[in-house]
């Protein structure tokens, strides 16, 4: 019998070792990470992103499906192989059928033994270059020498009331269909790209080539996770949930596009999604931008004051509340009707995965980091004297 050598050949071992060194350098030096994201990462996006943008469907989503199928096959094979081995030990004489199955299992084992290390090495390279290093860049600071979260209650109240007023105002100006839902006519993905390019003058890393935002086929499953979009490091794509209400889409597209330009932190992507939308010439995008951060700002204010104090401030209109839904009641009914797994179970698993992923990459606050956008918006408005002039 031929002795099987190690599947971890020298090239694979060297590749993995280089990935470890690369990640250690990123962890230890923000300057190293900043240099990479500013000078090298855009070239990867430009080359790889152009290729995956040639097709209208989400390449990353297909890859995830392939991974699920691969893992399912591996688990089923391990179970089958184990049963076959136990059967062989119990039965002294082996027929032709058993011999054929044993040969098939040997061939399958050999294939998995060789393929798995290669897939592992590829995964390490892609995740290191397109994801892990991004977490170790310098955090965005709008106002120098000021911590984004250091704002007082009066400033928070002013910001909250300003955003509520803008939402109330824009809700009466955006076009609606016969059912009372906001409608958008035109190329939303193209408008999102233009909106991001529009703010690249102030934020140079947002310049250059942009991938085309793509709708996810399994958007109903995304709804069960309460996920609006997803950045796929393996395909350099900005994907969005196509089932959620329309008003979430412009903000989400811009948010995910920010990820493709190296802004991996959720608070920063939220900030750029907001800034791109409100800077757009399209009124639906403007409205989506303010709605995209309304809950963050309003929730922070609600937690900081008494019920009486909260009710004394500008009220959010019913129209805004309706437009600000993640999904309508009718939409949820359709999602639940098609669901294979209960939404509650999917949501818990998704939250645990996201929180763990953030903490593994050095974001100690985990999923709470989504709410840090309030400080960035506060800094932006006071830096530009917008709140002061709004009075």
C-alpha cells in the first residue's frame, strides 16, 4: 500500500506562513494597514471587482452556496465512510459491492485530503487581503483631537431634532405610488455610485473604480437575519437585500460600497452611506440617508432622557414611521411563509456570528459598534456649522 504524504505541500505551508506574518504586521502597525488599504487594496478592487461586475448576479452568494454544498457532502461522506468501516469490521467476508464502495471511499478521502488544504490556503489569502487587514486601519476622525462619542446631551438633542425635521420634510416631497409607498424611477445602483464619487473629493479613499451593487437572490433569508446588505471579500461585491422596503436600499448600497473601498467598520460605512445619500441630487436618496441614521440617533436620545423630555421634542411623523420600516407586515408574512428555519433562530445565529467576527478582528464592542455612527455625524454637523445655523 502506497504511503500517503502530507497534503500540506511546501507552497501551501509558505502561503499560510506569509498570511500569518501579514496579519501580525497588520495587528501591530496601523501605518502598515493604512499603507496597504490606500495603495494596494484599491488595485485589487479595480481588477477583481471589474471581473465580478461583468455578471448581474452575486458571485459571492453563489460561492457561499457552493461552500454549504461542499460541507454537506463532506459531512455525509464522513458518516457514510464511518458506517462502512464499522460494517467491514463486523463482517468477515467482503463482497464485490463492499469492495467497490471501499475503493470509492478511499478515492474520495484522497481527494478531500488534497483539496482541503488548498481551499484553506485560498481562504486565508483572500480573507487576509480583503477583510482582516481592513480592521486594523486608523479609525476615521472627522474632527481632530475629539473622540467621536464625546458629545453632550444638548448637542445630541439638536442633532436628533434636526434629523427628525429633515425626515418629516422629505417624507412629504418624495414621490409615492397609489399604495402610499415611496417609488424610485431610474438606475438606483448607478445613482449610488455617483453619490459615493460625489464625496470622494473630501475622502480620497472613496475615489476610483466602483463595483456595481447587486441584489441577493436569497433576500428573504437576509430578512430573517435583519440584514440589509453584505460585503463579500471573496468576490469584492456590494450586495443588498432586495426584499426589504425600498427606502432602505439607497443607504444600504452606499454603505456596502464604502466597504469595498476599505472602510470595514460599520460605523464608518454607515457615516459614508449617510453622507453620500444626503449629498445626492436625488430626493429619494436624501430621504433614505436621513432614515438610515434616524434610529441610531433617536435611540441614543431616547435612552438619555426621561419620557416627558423625549415627548417634548420634535415628533416623528406617521409617514416617516411607515417609510422607516425594515419590512412591511405583508412582506414579513411572505417571508415567514417561505421560511425553512424560524426567523428567531436565524436572527440569534446571525447576531452571534456578527458579534464574534467583529470581536475576533479587534472590535471589542462587537455589534454595538453599529451605533458609533452618531458621534461621526455629530462631528460632521458641528464641523460644518450646520446645527448651529439650524438653530
